[in-house]
């Protein structure tokens, strides 16, 4: 693999592992951080030396492995801890490459220390954790696993108090509980309000309310400086004890914060310095009707197409074809594909390609959308896990993402419009042919076609209107996406970031609750199992107590597997469909929901038909019973003992009669049976068997 940001370079001689943090735009040098050592400061390296080391067998490279931490799996306390520390180091780490140079880093650290009131020595560990986590904001999450032992109470240490001499030398006083109460009262009364008073102004109101006293002339007078807290003490206390995000929400209102101050909103002026600098994403409804994979006679509607394009080269770096409307779940599928190995992805659909045909499995520096799914809180994961800047186009400004809008027009006009079942304006006219009846493809077959279209577009589509830069013109680069991508990597950014596919997948997939039952782990009407559930005997335990829930991640495009999260270890277990649910393997969630809905409707109709048939059956039975009772009226009544005493003989006689009637029915001239009491027959008319039975009955009657 190539060298880029988040590439791990392994020294095969010493075993040292270095994580690349930054690469110069000209691709000559960069900075990396040693993961296997204890140093907290990145070091510089030259690209040429690393390339020579790889060629000579000294180095080998790997993709950085990060632990997935979906935003939904984090507690409020964990998020607050992370965001507070991020607020301290953000201005430092974003100033690249200055932060990697010793003198510049000292200047940045000093500025952050003065602003936050945190010592420089206490900021360094956060920088180290941020770099070691692949420049992920989630690297600042609290390390609770390293804190003490579970179940043991923590001993509180007595608070240290500064000596009077030391306190006086700083110009402040030794703070007491009374001072802290005054601080809290002032913050709530003056700072956490819609007046948006500054912290300095709040400090002045604090002195006015709690420390100033009236003099003889009626004016307020403050005590000696050593008897009142300083602004620095007040500021330090505030930043240490108050959540800046919660304060912002109270000062500006929830709506204003969600729109303009959430971490998910990025810088809109980030430059196009090459591939990876900015990807654009959008969705559209495909102009073609599809059939169900379960039933080729069921039309299931039109698909939703997602594409992610590189703004620099126009390369399609990710795609998604689904039945869900534009939503985070559908976007998550496209983002997962963006970071996936395209060779393996195409192979799933029976398409063989090489790595060079679609060399895109990277995470961008920024992602531009249109205020839809990227305004969702789920998008926080992209910011906190992968450091992606989220840019949302203003309302009614689709022109700002015209690159991907043009791609939709190209796909629809050159491919989708030509497929059977495609939307046809003529079909909307009265009496026109209904184009929906021409539907022929299912969603898997359409995905195969879209993949083929993307491969053609990336490798052969010539963009006549593409504006080349002066450097491109001098190099004679063809205006084909793959050519622009390759040229840009070599000559412009050279800082592509790759993460393991599973890391990206589990970070953006939607999560929900599944139920553990004796029949399996039930989710969306399907039943799953996993090795952990078997080992821990979940399904046996659930039979002795109530069902319980587990948190799972799932891919709406492919419901063959789901993933159970363990809240303690932060790891996941893969669950697979049980054999009796295997008919749903390889199907999308929307298809399964459609099929289940169809089965439920069919079941309802069949139940109605069965009920009607049962009513008719009961009526027929009642009619037959009534006829039988009518026939019985022609017989001479017998006593109860007479009716039950000769059951065996009566049975034999009846069987003989039936056999005789069966033989008569098989003769050329069948005898017509008549209803009513049977008539006595002459001795000649009876069969030999019946004559024998009759003789025995008469003999028994005489003896009685």
C-alpha cells in the first residue's frame, strides 16, 4: 500500500511502529509519532527514506487500527470529558505543521494554557493521546478501564490549601467554600443567561454582589486584593467545573447551538489542495422501478442512489443503492463503501477488478452535504472518530455541490433511463403505457449495473468542461477522473487517510435494540445467533427469566449479519441468521419488511377466506346431521340395551353390506341407492354372507 496519513510504518529490524500524522503538500517530508515508544513528541521523516526502506525490506506498512466507538454508545459524561479536553487542544493540533515543530509547539501550548488555565505539563498527555489515536477526537475519551478496581470505593484526598504567603504573592486570596458558592451564584445569575454577558463582566458583578461594601460616602469599596479572588482564580474555577457546551446551550438556546455551534459543523473555506481535501455527497431517487428478490411478480418501487465524489478529481469514491429514503442509515452505507476495499466489494456482485481500477478507500479531510443527513447528530461520529470537517451548503444553494449534481444527471441520462421499467414521461399521459409494468431488475442486478457505470465513469469518462490548472496543463493530464486522481496524489496532497473498513463501518452503522428470546436474538422480525450467546447459554437462561435487550449495529443493505456491542469491553460479536431464517440472507431490510408486510396481508386474506369456508362447512355438517335425524324417524324405536348390546355384530353386518354395495357399484348395471329405511329382501336377493348372518341373528332371537 502507499504512504499516507494514518499509515503505520513498521521497522522490521527494531520492531518500532510509527504512525504518520502529516505529509507536506509537495510530498517531500512529513511527521510521524512512535506508537511503540514512550515519547510524546512527533518526529520528522523524509518520504524518500521511507520509500527506500520499504523497497529494501527494512520497513513495511499497515493501515492504522482504531477501536470503533459509535457516538450512541458513549455516555453523556464521556462526551463531556472528551469535548472539554478537545476545547483545550483544538487550536493547537489544527495548526499544522507548526504543532510538530518544537518552538512553535511551545508557543501554541503556552497560549492554550493561558486561555484554559490548565498547565502546559497537563496538556501534553492529551496531545499524545490524540496523536496515538490517529488524530481522532475520541482519543480524548476518559480511560475508565485504567481507574482503580470495580466495586471498590475511592478514597478522597484532602484538598490542598495554599499558604497565605503564596496566595498573597499572586494577588489573590485562599479560596473557601463560601467563595465557590459566590462563584456559582454569579455564573447562574449573570453568565448563563440570554444577555450573553462576558466572563469578565460576570466577575465584576461577582465582586459587586459578594465582596464590595458601601463606604461612608455611599459608594462601593472593595477590600484589599489579598482578600478577594482574582479574575484568574474565577476563570480557572469556571473552566474546571462547568461544561462549555452546556453553558453555550443555556446562553444561546438549544436551537441556535444545534444550528451553528455543534462540533459537526466544519469550516466551509477549506481549500482544494488535491484528492482527499473534500468529498461531496448527495442522494437521488433512481428513475427505474424494481422487482422483489423474493417474488419476481412484485414491483417494489424506485431505489435511492447515494454517491460520494472527490471534488478535486471528480472520482466516485463511494456509492450506495438501497430502498430506504434519504436517511442516515442509507448515507452510512455509502460512507462504509467509501472506505471499503473496492476489489472485495465488486467481487460480492460477481465483478472482477484490480486495485488500480478503483483505488479509493480513504477518509476525506472534509465532507460537503446539503443540510440533510449531515445535520444529524449521527454525523458527530465522523468528526469525533475520524476528524472529518462537515460542511453543509446553505439552503437553496445546490450550485455549491454542482459536481455531484452533474454526476446524477450523467448516471440517469446515460444508464438508468435506458433500463426496463425506467420512468417515461409518455406513460403519464392518459392511455399511455404504464412503464412500471416493464420492471425487470431487482436491487442486486441494478447495483451490478451501477458498479459497471461507476467503473466506466472513473476510468474512461472524458470531462470536456473540466477546468485544468496551469500545472495540469503543463503535465498534459487528461480530464479523466482516474488520471486526475493519480496526478493529484503524486503532485498535490499526497496525504490520503485510510482506516480499516470495519472501523468505519461500525462507527457509522445505525444502532438499535434486539431482544434475546429462547428462539434466538430477535431483531426486525428475524432471528440470529452468535458464539458468545451459545457459550454463555443465553437461550437457556431466557427460558427461566424475562427476555432482555442488547444493543446491536446493523447494515440495512445486508441483513445476513448484525453486531452485538459489549458495553464493558467496547467490543462487538458478529451474529448470523439462524438456518430457518436463511431465506432472508443477502436481502435488504426494506425488502424483508416489504415481504413480511405482503405475507401478513396474504395471511389476513387467507384467514378471511378460511373463516368463510369454515362457516359453510359448519352449515353443510348441520344439513347432513338434520338429514340423518330425518332418516332415523322411519325406524322402530329400540331400548338402550338393545342399541348397544350387538355393536360388534352390527359392525360386521354393516361392513359386509358396504362390501356388497361396493361390488354392486362396480357392476355394469349399478343398483340405485335410495334414502329411507332399508326394505326387507327375499332370501334369494341376499348374498351368501348375508344369508349366513341373517340365519345366526334369527337363531339368537329364538333362543332369547
